[in-house]
């Protein structure tokens, strides 16, 4: 018996309007090409796995199961494991009820998008910005406005002009060692950004997964702390803060948090219930058990990333042609390279891969386009020998493109 013929279901027509514009991440597509084993990749965004505290995680997992028994494997509250919330709250001197545990800060971004962005709302983002945030916000159909940036981060004079002429809902920023540029927003600019956004009634999402990984310079106050100072009340702070254990401990346990005014946290709890009920109980307990080793672990990671960044910058100085600029990160995992105008880093990538080196072209990090002559380099997973060989090959590729 032959199957009845009926028209094939039109999957494209079935998709919700909010996902029709969704395309595979440009970076994931690029990473596929760069993952050949003999290619030295500065393209990845992963923390260095050899620094993971494997033995400590193993011991912590065993202790958690011995201590909590089945409760470690049971459903738990949406807000998060109380001792973990309390520890995070104590770090900022705020009540635990202002902290929400999330399944990676990526989930925090998605849930914040869900509760804050209506179709057409104006969202201000740095140019360039974290691509994952754009992916999280995109289904909620924002209208992006790009904020110009320079070495000191967001240009706050430009921000002031934009706020005067645009009714913005939200500003999203990564003030410490930004992904993708490695830049840090200066303290004067932090103050002005917080004051200007408060004045114009614009909420701020401060995404800070790298803040603890400062390997040079002085720690700066968070936008959240400045917002709290200005508001004088934790429940009136217009800055929402997000951070994560992904870059300091391990990313695979997917433990991160959002701290914000109660009205925001209350809606976040409801949105999270709909998304995943709660962050895995066992993972939260393991992270809590690992808190005593966190300071030591941060030192190990900072030291390693600082050395790798120094080494990469020294090799760039030696092997890149003139006319190429790069940022000087004070922490985090990335530096940002700007080539002379006219060189398209996306078009140059196959040439680089032929020379067995890879990077991420900069333009996907721009919400509205730009940065064709830029690239992101990660220094955190490369060995000194790979940095030497890879930067030399990249220098040769750039020189060839300049000819
Ligand atoms: N924000 C930024 C700026 C990031 O770079 C990353 C990780 N690449 C995230 C959020 C997501 O981190 P998590 O592992 O906590 O979800």
C-alpha cells in the first residue's frame, strides 16, 4: 500500500514570527572550519580546561552526595540553593532575596530579555557587544541602537546624545574585560553611565562574568554598586547585575546568578519556573562546596591568563605588520585586533586557516554591522609555542592581505 500523498508540512511557515530571523551563529559556523586538529585556534571562547579543579570537583561531588543524600538529587526551589544565594548576596552586601541563581548567565540574559523586552523596545548595546546577548535578546524582537566605543569602553558623550533623542528601555554592557574586545569601562564613564541611565529611566544589564579575572590594574566599582549608591536602596537600583562561576570555577556545571531589585527578581523567578523550574540541585551544591577554593582558583586562572595575554601581545609586537592595533586587556580572555581599513577579516579567514591559524572575525559582534577590519583573539587556551607559531602565521596572513 502506498503512503497517501499529502503536501509536506511547511516548517518555515510553522515557526513563530519571533524565530524566523534566527540564523545559526556565525561564530559556530566559523568554529567548525577552525576545529581541524592541526589549526592553532585563537577563535574559541572556552576557558582553559587544564586549569579546572578536577580533583576538588570530584571530592566536592562525593561530599555533597554523602551529606545531602537524595536531597541532592531532588527538585529544589526556583530561587536557588539557599547557602549559595546567601554567599553571593554577602559578597555585595545585599539581602539573599535580591539574588536569583540561573543556569549559566546565558539563561539570565534570556530570562531578562523575556521579562523586559517587548517587540520594538529600544535596547542599547556596545558596538561591538557579546554575541550571545544578541542571540538571547533577538527572539524578543528589540530595536537595537549601537553605542560607539573606544579604548575606555562606551563613549558616554555619545550615550548622552542618544538618550536625549531615543526612548530607550534597556542598556546592556560588559564593563570588565569585555567579550569580544577585552576593554574595560573607566570609572568616570561608569559613574556617568549610571547617572545618565537613571536620569532617563533606562534599565541597565551589567554582564560581568570576567570581573574576578583581573590580572593587572585596579579593580573598579561595578555599575551595580554605583547604581546602589545612587538609589540608596537595593530595591530601587536600576542596574541589574549578572555574573557566573563559568570562568572562575567551571562552565559545565552551568551555575551563575542575577542580582537585582525585588520586582525584577520576582518576575525572573516566574520566568525561570517556566524555563527549567530550577538550576540543577546537585550542581548548585557542588559549587557551594567549592566556594572555599574559589580564591585560590581565581589566583591560578588570573596568573595563567595574564601570562598568556602578555606573551600574545609581545608576539604581536614582534610579528604583526605596522598599522595594526590591538587592545591591552587588564583581565579576561580576549584581545581585539583592528587592521587597516579595507581588509575584510571574514574574507581573510580562509587564508589564515590555510596557514593553520584561526580567529573570529569581528563583524558578527556588531548588532547592526560594522567592524569588517576587526578580529577577536582568545589567548587563554594556547600554549606559548602555539602563540608563537600562530601569531607568526597570522602576521604573515595580514601582510599578504595588505599587499
Ligand atoms: N556573558 C558574556 C559576556 C560571556 O562572555 C559569556 C560566556 N561566553 C556569558 C555571558 C555566558 O556565560 P555562562 O557560562 O555563565 O552562561
